[in-house]
C-alpha cells in the first residue's frame, strides 16, 4: 500500500460588503465609530454546500451578536470559487468578506485562474472539517474496500461525485486511489459546483459514491438516506458510524479548512475593522454554537499568520495535485 498522507484544510471566504461604515479607525465593531453598518457576505459557490453554509452561519452570528448592522448573503458559483474570486479581485467596497478555503486553493491551479490568492486580503481561517465518503443507502458497497474493489474491477464504470475539480473532495478521491494502488486514470470523478447538486445526484442514483464535508451529508446520513463508508481525518467523527481511512487500511489523512478574505488594496483601517469584527464573532457564544451544531472544528488563525498559512497551503496543494496527476 502506497502512502498518500496529507494534512490539508478547506478555506471559507466570506464576503461582507460594508456600504456604510462610520469612521475609519482600527478598533472593534461593537457600537463605536468603527461599527460596520452593512455587510454583504459572498459565498463563491451555489447554495447548499459548505461555503454557503459557512457564509450564512457567519451572517447569522454577526447579526445575533449585533456586531454589524445588517448582512446580505450572495452566491457567486462556478469553477471552484474562482468566478467569485475574480469578482472579489475587482471589488471596490472595503467592508467586504468572501468565504474561501482549500477548494479554492486547488481550483486556482486546476482552472489556471487569472485571479489568484494574490488578489485577496487574508482575514482569518475559521474552521476545519473532515471529509466523508458516502454511498446511497441502497448501494451494495458496505465498506471502503467494497468501493475500491469495484473500481479495480470496473474502472471508470464506478462514478464518484464531489465538488469542483481540483478541490478538497477531488483531492481526497485522488489520495484514496493513490493509497489503494488504483490507476488515477480510472478515477471517474463527477464535479458539481455545489453540495446541493452532488447530494441530489447521490440520492437520485446518478452516481455510485460521493465525497464532501461531513456537515453537508450529516442530515441525510442521520435520516438513513446515505451510508457513510469512511472519514478522512485522524480520528472518527462523533455520531458517524464509520472508520477513518487510516483505520480502514488506506494511508490518507485530510482535513478541509475554511476562512474569510477581503478585497485587495483595502486600507489599513478597513483591514483592522474586518479583523476586529471577525475576532469578536469567533469568540462569541453564537459562533461557538454554530461550530458545535455543524460539527466544525475551531481553527481560528488571523491576519499575518493566516496569510503565511495560505502561502504554505498553495505550495502544499500544488504538490499534492501534481502527485495525483491533476496538474502538471
């Protein structure tokens, strides 16, 4: 068995458009001269997936804690978030956040996107989450071994749904194939722009298996509509009756991170406002409740440290994509 171990995280970029900030210092958001009155939160994906869930959770927490006057969530789907990234690169509002994560890091590479992570102002990493491999409840596959042996026998006759090409789900599938000594050319990966679409394909029997963040499939697993085969982190996930891939005999470890970034070239004052409001949200009871309810791990990392992490991830993800044949 070949080793395909990698520890990566998925990014969440949340776009908050501040159309009416009062004043411009670097202090907190709660009620002073630096309060952000209106924020538009962009999820660079279609509704239903992890970025959309994160954007809406952020907006709800910010409003519940009265850290901003109001929020507006928008969805800009396509190409693993790089369509939204291109919009962010041209955004002129300063009080603006976009959700992003590991998916976008890979999508910039696989889509050869003109807009890159050089075109953002990093604000904070917020969460990490295990990936999970599932099949429809009526599937003959009871274990990951069953899925692997079916691919070994049928090759591209076995289809696996997930998010955008080059994203976390695609990387997880590629790492599993690598660890199982399956030819990467036999990976029939069906990419969808949002978690809702991949879920519909699974429940409709259009694909044989699916890979996504645990939170995106948790409700259907609990309802008995999907069967979990394995999770990709270092430890089993509470409430999910499935081993880790390592426990199942495949040397793969992968976690998906999400965070938020702002437009490029914003003022120092605007950056400090955004850092402050996200920091207050991260510490709030409502945000901690969101993490617990959705099964997300707190992975807060802000400002310059997050910027350094992003650069490390860009180098790491490119190496992984090269290893599994997704970029040359």
